C-alpha cells in the first residue's frame, strides 16, 4: 500500500481511503501529496478488491490549494518527488483528476477549507459530502491567477452556468449550504462526520455488482456531452455486456433466494 509524507493510504474493507496529510498547511498541495494521490488512483484502479475510493483531508481541512513553495520541490524529499514529475510531466494533472478518471467511484469527504485547487480536485470526484462549516471557492482571480485545474470547463457542466460564472469571476467563498444549494456537493452533515457519511455511501456502493458499478460510472461520463441518440447508443454498447456476466446471474439468484449477493467480478 502506497503513500507519502503528505498522503496516507489505508483500507476500510473494500474502500481505499486517501487522506491529504499536511494539516499544518491546511493540506495545501505539495509534490509529495500529488505523487501520493497519483499512486493512490493507480492502486485503486489496479486492485480489483478495491470497489470505491474515499478522498479526505487530515486536521479538519480538505485542501487549501497550491503551496507554491512546496511545489518548487525544496529539500531532499521534494527533489525525489521532482524526479517523478520529470519522468511523467503530466503526473500533477493526473493526481488532481484533470487528466485521469479512476474507474472506481470516488467519494469526497470534506471538512474545513476546500478552496482553489481543493475545489478543482473536488470536481473530479463523483459523490461529495461536506461538514456544515466547510468552505468552498475558486479564489484564483482574486490573486490574478487562472483556475487551470479544469474549473472553467467542468464547473459549468456540474452546476448552472450562472452559479459557475459567479464562483469563477468573484473568487468569493461559499458555505457548505450554499455549495449544496447550487449542486456542487450532495450532502451536508454535522462537522466532523463527513468521513463517516462518505464511508457509509462507499459501503452502499461496495455492496453492488462491481462490474455494473464501473460500467454505469463510465457510461455517465462517456455520454455527458453526446446527443440523446448517440448517448443511448453508447449506453447500450456499454451496458449490454454486463447482463452476460456471472455477477449479473449471481445478482438475480441472490434476489430470488432472498440473500446478499456474492460478486466475483466475472
């Protein structure tokens, strides 16, 4: 199991939990964190016993965005991680889910600050839970910067354009309730319980047929920008093979026998 000094990895049953771990910096992005994130996504994709991923942050924060000093790779650890970036110049974008989409569902558990790069990573996740005191926002324009982690493309596809543009152009903070109101997150829970709720959702996902879950996720993203006719055709192509799997037959038998199914990814 992987991990770095700024990214911890652990298992909760069939769920891989990735924790951004720089609490002293509100989990601002560092090279070590990005390398750990990328390795975590790859580990989840490669391990068939992993059925979902939960992404969270340590110390009461999710992610406060970029730490330019840390991203400069200062120190021996930073230099070691910089070698990884030299070997794969796209690694940081894959880590931030800009250029990589995990095939397993990713559930975000947000407490505290989830701003700038934190809100950009959030847009690459599938299901989102936040503590009621969490703060969201894309602050880049306030600093004369551009939210280049994908927000000018993705945000308007995930929430109404008027809200996306307000968030992008004002750089103001959003409360968890306001973020939920515009559709950026799905659940607002008492502070300190976001991870618990995310793991509950993960367990619901894990109890379903893994081949079906992965095919459904892939179909949703593949068809998002297609016409209805093309999307329905793509859905059939993606969905029909699922019916021929042993998992589908097991699901039908378990339903008839009134017992929990035992899926084997076959």
